[in-house]
């Protein structure tokens, strides 16, 4: 992954979170945190 692609993805994700906060009210950061938490618990189980 080049730096240009990484920066573009970062801007896209931050833009989506900003749009969610201002207009959509989907609570995406909370959903993402819960998904990462579930993934960590799953990986801990298989350790």
C-alpha cells in the first residue's frame, strides 16, 4: 500500500465518520468499536 492510497483511505473513513456525526446518525464509530471488540474476543478464544 502506498502512502497516497493510505492517505486517501484515511480521508474517506474520516469523511464517513464526519458525515455520520453531522447528518446520518448511524453511530458508526460505536458499531466499529463493537465489531473490533467482537473480533478481539474471537481471536482470544482461538489463542
